[in-house]
């Protein structure tokens, strides 16, 4: 054993005393804490992945396609089909999860001496990746009901003139959708202030009541829409995220991507998954119905719930949210404490998992939590 700690190492000053991203990975019967899709991949897809990976394995002596052209073409087709708007391969870029997409964007458009803003509470990795890329982070405002107050957000953009603006819709952890007009107004505000890049994080868009903002890309070269196969596609373990933007943005992120960043195995697996898009997305309607059931039953049980357009629900309010998180865990159900005072978040799971969660929180209500 070594008794050297991080503090003994010459790590960068801005990383000193900080903690890594850490959603608990606990072995409990019901895990509803990281917004995954609860359904395993269908057997036919497992077979197809195996075939494609076996084929890829024959060529592992060679580096993979550095530009992942076939994969990006299939992703572009998926976007074109679902957004009802033509998206060409030259507008699509892929990486290891949308976290890596965001990292590449901040490496390209953020960095030392530059800043990024997000409207908090929101996805905590935006701020953490900003820190890791030495980009200054500006916590932007949100209203009491977790919507974005346009006037306040515009003021923050005008005041700070950030280089990158993050808009997460539906937002994590609150589930709140951002109206299209708000995104358009914030884009204009960001252009007037600097101009800055506006990154719309649509990780949960397939669960939304509204449409994707992809059609807004036309004529807006500073707009980026970021997506993932981790949620609606049910492939969090695959690590595949992607973006759609002006072709110039795709050229720009290639300045920072590591060569061959998407392994041949990842590309083969993602291509197999994209052959089964309809089956994978078949769970989306069911998960949306389960989300709506969670909202209704939580309200029925006397909890407050934030309107959700995602596959999760924020519920409260608690004097001590962490104590309630612990009590739910004691009943075998893992939900998420995102550190939003008074609130917890639960991911829509299978009907049986959601029942276990609802039983647990109803019991707590009896104990006056
Ligand atoms: N954006 C948002 C809003 C998220 O909630 C997440 C995952 N929790 C991600 C991006 C990153 O997902 P991934 O890296 O798995 O694509």
C-alpha cells in the first residue's frame, strides 16, 4: 500500500481539494439513480452486436476509421428520420458518450481565459468538464419552478459574455423542457454578447413532449445539438454520444479529438444498435407512460413534483433530502440526491421497479417524510 495522497502530487491548482463525478454505483435490488433505460438489449440485437464485433475483431491489428464515417452516416439518417429535417453526415460528429462530445466542445471553444455558462441546477458535468478544461464556469440563474427566466438569463449572458452557453432540454435533474422561443432568444443574446457557441444538450429529447431543436441549426453556425445513445437507445454501456451542428463545427472539434478516439469495437457495436433503432426506441413510449404514472402517483401520495419531459422525475420537498435518500435506500431502492436542496430524482424504471419505489415513498409519507 502507498500512503501518498492526491495532495502530495503536483496536480493542477484548480483540481486541488475537488471530488470526481460520483453517482453511487451500489448493488441494490432497484437502481433508479442514473437515468438509464431499465430494459436489457433484445437477444436479436445481442446476436447482431456479436457478429459485428467478431468481424471487427479480425481487423484489430489496424486502427479504426478515424472519422467514423459509416457510423456518422447512420446517425445522420436517424436524425433526419426522427427530427423530420435533413441532417447530412458532414453535420454529425460522434465520441465516447456525450460527455466526451462536451469535453471536445469545451476544449475547442472554451479553455484558459474563456468562460461557459449553464442555468443551474443542471447537468453537473458541464461545470466539471469546464473545470477540467480550464474553462471558467458561470452558474446562471433559474426560476423557483426550475424554468429559465429569459430576462434573467439574457442579463447574465450580457453581463458575463460567456464563450459557451449550455442549454439542457429536457433539463437534468429537474426534467424541465426549455421552450424553443427561449432557446432562440438565448442564441440571439449570446451572439450579441460575443458571439458565443450555444450547446443544446438534448440527452433526453426522445422522452420529451416537444420536438428536437435540430431544425434550428439551419443558418445558425454557432448552435450545437448534443445527443446520446445512453438514454432512449438503452445503451449507456456502449458510450456513444454525438452532435449535430454546422459542418465547420465538425471540422473544429477534430482539432482536439484524439486520433482514433472511437474504437473499432465501439463503432461496430453502435452500428449494430442503429440497425435496431425501432426496437430500442420501442421502450420510449412505455417509459414515458411510466414517468407520467410516477408523477401522478407521487402527487397522489402528497409529494411535490416538477413537470418532467425526461425519463426521470424530481420530487420533494424535504427538509433533509439526503436523509430521505438514505431511507429510500434502506428499502432497497437507489434514487439520486443531486444536491438540489429539498429535492430528489428518480429514474423511470420497469413497472415493478417503479412500484417498489412508490411503495417505499408511500411508507415514508406515513412516517411523515
Ligand atoms: N447530458 C446530460 C443532460 C446527461 O444527463 C448525461 C448523462 N447523465 C449526459 C449528457 C452524458 O451522457 P453520456 O456521456 O452517457 O452520453
